[in-house]
C-alpha cells in the first residue's frame, strides 16, 4: 500500500511499490502573487520522483521554476496542448514531456497511470485565448490512488475514476472565495461518498495565500481540511480522512482494505 506525503497545496508524493509519483509540484516559497504561508519549502526529498503528473495549466499547478529544479531524466505528464500554451515549457525542451487526454494510460516503474476528466478552467491565465483540457489521474500499483488535481464535482466522476483505495481531493483554494471549477469541503465529501473510497487526503488548501491578504478571509485558509473531515463523517462514513500538515506522510500499509 502507498505512502502519501503532502508537501502543501496540490503537491503530493505517492510512493507505491517503489515508484514515486509527484503531483503538481510547487517547490518554492511562492508562485506569482502567492506566498507559502504555512509549512516550510518542500524538503529535497520532494524532488526524488520517477514521474511528475500535471493536472492543468494554472501556475500554482504547472510551475515551470519548480519543474526546472527536477532531474532532467524525470518524465513529465501534462495535458495535451500544454507545450503550445505555456511558453515557459520551452525551457524544458530537452525533457521527456508526454501530453495526454482522458483515457490515455502511462506506465512508469511499478505503476500504471490512467488519465481521467476534471471539471476546471483550462486557461493558463484568465485572459489567455488558448484553453487546454484539465485532467486528473488514477495511479494503480499495490493500491489505486486518485489524484483529482483541481476539479469540481461532476456527473460521472465515480464511473470515470472507478474503484480506488485513496483519493487526494481538493477542498479549498488559495484566496478569498472559490470560483467555478472548484470543490469546497462539503462537495469534496460528496465526491468521497460517490467514490466510496476507504481513505482520503484533503489537498489544495492551507498553504498559499496572496501577498498582503493574510488577514482577509482567514476562515478560508486553514479550516477547509477540518471541515472536510467533519463533512465526510456525515456524507461518507466509510471514508477515513487523513488531514496532513505540509511535509507529513501517512503510510497506508497497515490500513485494512474492504
């Protein structure tokens, strides 16, 4: 069974069967107008990966500076069209970049990664003309781990994802207010219920916040993790929620499976 390390925001290492999968790496103290408000900059161990999965183009998920800090031989899996839409990826022209769409499968080491839909904005920035379809990923190894990326609850999610043992679910955001294409804690709990997943880890909250807005909407920064745990207890009582702090690991090897 996998070890799950949450480095903050949507950056997670899924270690399964000796293969380390790194998601949406933000490995710096900030991104654009956002600063890391909780937890240290991820330790060097965060850069130890066999594959990197990118869910969509937003710079707090596809962070070119963080990608450049990774070893050159780590393959990057990105939504189809990302290289054309993000000029900064030209700096990684010598890397193994694999563009994917829902339904595609990528095999790396001991895991099989299946690409699934996500319901989210596909632009790099709000005024960009080019849109690239966001995705999520289902990582199958000794267990099945669903990395939702950044998505709202959508019809057909359970069918698209299929049976999974662990779900990494976004429960909040990085600023005051959540726009379309996001799940809050309650909707993430509904997702856990639809997926009937035994274990869930809340992500995409409690890490980044806009510069100068530390005192704005404090109830939207840290509380979403605990709110998700409480909401899941009601909506998905069969799901165990593991609310981590940045840099913390949960090992699911001893957890009984259904």
